[in-house]
C-alpha cells in the first residue's frame, strides 16, 4: 500500500508485463464459457413461447410493481478514511401497463400519460460502517441494533403501517398468517449453536440467549452482522441488507393485496418484477427457503382461485449470466426461451461438472428469454408448487414453470430502447432508487459529517501540485 500522495513509477508496470511467468500464465488460461459457435448445444435447450404451457393470460396483466435498490459506502472524513458510513435506498415502482401502451400509440410518446401511468414509493436509511459506534457498544453490536431499528421503523409504503420487520415475520409464516417469532440458529454473542432445550427466539421486541443471557435483536435474523468488519469496508454487509429489503418490499405488497377483498383480481392483473435474480447469497442465503415456501403457498392459493398467481420474475441487468446472454443471443431464436441447465451453467461459470448449482440460494430458476425484438433477458421464474428450482427431479422441465410463458409475454410489452436489453418498469424503478456517484458521493459524505458534528472539509484536488524552490 502506498503512503498518502505517493505515486508509482510511470514505468513500474514494465517488469510485470515482461515477466515470463506472467506471460506463460495467460497462455494456460481460457475463458470459461460456451462459445457462440456452439449453436447446437444452445438450440437444443430452447423452446418457443408457443410451445410452452399457456398458464395465465398475459393480456389480463395491467399493472407491474418493480422493486430496485442502491447502496453506497462513503468515507466520513478524508483524514480517517477507515471511518465509513453506509447509505441505502429501495424504491418500488408502480406502472399502469395499459396507460403506458396508450402513451406510445401516437407518433410521439405522450409525456403526460406516461407520467400519470407511473407512481413510486421509496425509503432511505443510513447504517454504521467501521469506526462508528453507539456509546458503550462495540461496532458489531452497533450494527445489530441499527439494522434492527431500520427493519422495525421502515415502512414499505408511507400509507401502510406494515414495516420490513412485519414482512420478515410474514415470510417465516404463511400468506396472511405471519409468524409470531423466529428461532435463531446461533447466538451472535457467545456463538453457541442452538440445541435441544435451548431458547434462542426473537420477536419484534427482541429476545435473549438462554446460554449466555446476552440480548438478541430482531435484525439478527438476517445474520448480516457475521460479515461486519470493524476495520474495513462493510459494503458487503450493507448490500445483504439492501437485497433483503428489496425482496421484503415486494413481499409486503403481496401481503397487502392478499389481505384485501379483491385479492384474486389484483393478483390476476399484476406482475411483480425484481431487479436481480430471485436468489439470496452469503449469510442471508438460508432465507431463500422461506421465500420459496411463501411463493409455493401463494401459488397454491392462486390455483384454488383458478388464477395463476403470483406472476413473479427477477431480471438481471448485469453480471456473468447477462454478459453470457448477450454473447449467445444470436443463437437463440426470437420469441424463445433457453433452459439454463445446471451442467450448462457449471460450464459457463467454471464450476466443476456435477456441482449442485443454485440449490442453496435460488427460489426461482434462471432462463434466457430472447424477446420478439431480439433483446436477450436473463430472468428468474419460480416453479410450480412442489418443485424445487434446482436439484429436484423436475427442476429442468419446462412444464414445471407454468408462469414462464405469461411472464415473457408481458416483458415483450414493456421493452425500451433507453438502455441495452432493458424493460421500462425496471428502468423506472432504478431511476427512483439510484444513489448518484460523483457529486452525490460528496453530498452523502457531507451529510455524515454534519450528522456526526464533524467539520465539513471540502474535497481536495486528486493530484495536489508540488512547489519547488529555485
């Protein structure tokens, strides 16, 4: 690591580039992917929409609810760059699809109709990074308390009393029947794993470990404290909280509609879109089982009402699979879906053959859909009740995904040329949720300085000039 303001030699890279061992290393490596020329492999995994189970009537879907999030970690002071604060924003975007289509029927898009067709709701939060504590508490205990406060006080919509903590209880219960409390597997303080006879239960008021007596916080359910770093960046832990918050906001809308008298009609006419795959990674990964069970129960309820619900899809704008989809798009016929088998994904990502991909993280299955306009979309769709998205006997059968066809048909209706391979609801949600870089970063730093009572320091030049005596 350099000293402050220390600059590298302009030719410092030359020894590395000319090193024989470095050159030989690149000659040994190949890119782990299926090449565009492997058309037969790709075509064998594709099915046209017309050949898939019909499922729901996509023409009846009139509304979309899309959730996206953004996070950013900033240095509180330039003098102490290891002292950091985290910010996150999650936004839900409601789009009237029928009005959206009317806005584009003329020669030009009608901005008034477009504006009235879109409504958004968002929430913001700040979480402590390294070097920021509550008086008398350690850094990790400060993180645990602040995550709990965030979940308990943040409402998914300003007009609803339902908080993100309520949504966590819902996902641990059943639609319309939230759990009263949640069992933790490990005490964050003494690290004791729960055994028979031990009590490690939390509710909205918290709890205590029967082994060491230390307090348990409701936010411990997320286990994000396990990735808290007292002397380094906590962007990973912050991203875990943001990802869960996105999923909880979507689930809160579902719970809100499920409790209404017109629940069946609302679910029949609404699609729920998530930015990113229907999956949870890292310490929050075990929650994917709860989401899978919740969606299965809601789908079974929909079947009893003779509707296919809920229409749920995750869309990936970036990442390895989105990059791969662009690479092989020309090999996928327009209006067709490609089944991403576990063997195929293992080959693309460089995992060993036979690896049980996705079993521990996904509550939906990835597909590549090439729209009728030619755009490749990496989507995740939940399976029908009783089928696991990965690892089950029917997980790689198109018949296990009755919502796949209507989801793709709806996505065909909401494409946009504003960004590559984009759909309008996701673009609108991202616009509402994005935290800007550059000036925005400086403003967030200034806010942290003001809130902590620190002197606000203006940004210094990146490369300060050096004076010479003559």
